[in-house]
C-alpha cells in the first residue's frame, strides 16, 4: 500500500466528513475518467464526440474533467454516441451494516425493441 493510500485510509478512519467528501469526489472523478476512457477506446477525439452530440468540445472537456451533477440522460446520450449502452448499478456500501444487494437497470431503449 502506498503512502498516499495509507494516509487516506487513516484520515478516513479519523474524520468522517473527510471520508464522505473524499468518496464523493472520487466518484465524480471516476465517472469523468470512465467517459474519457470510453471515448478514447472508440477512437474519438473530444471534438468528434462533441459533433456527434451536437455540442462543442469544451462541453465534452467539462464532462470528462468535472462530472459533477451530470444527468443520466446526458450519460445515456454520450454512451449512445460511443456506440455503447449505459447501465446503472446500485451496490452495497462497503462499511454498511445492511445486507449486500445490488440491482442493475438498462437505461434507454433496449436494442431490438421499439
């Protein structure tokens, strides 16, 4: 475990507010990083994705670098523009006393259905 990971784990154990804010920030970062990775895997530039979405390159940059408060409908449009589909999963919280249960939903129209 790196020094940074040790520090974060220790601080999260001592400071509940830090833990909540860190996890929220990481989740937003992860969404943007996932979108960027998917765009790059599709072989598209930000400009090309923006054209497909009928928007401008700075909008794609904002989504990838500051994915806060992004709407599910926007995520669905980005996924469709990349030739993908969006799935949403609700999973158990690691530290939760609730029994682990997870559900996934397909967002949007399923292929083959009208």
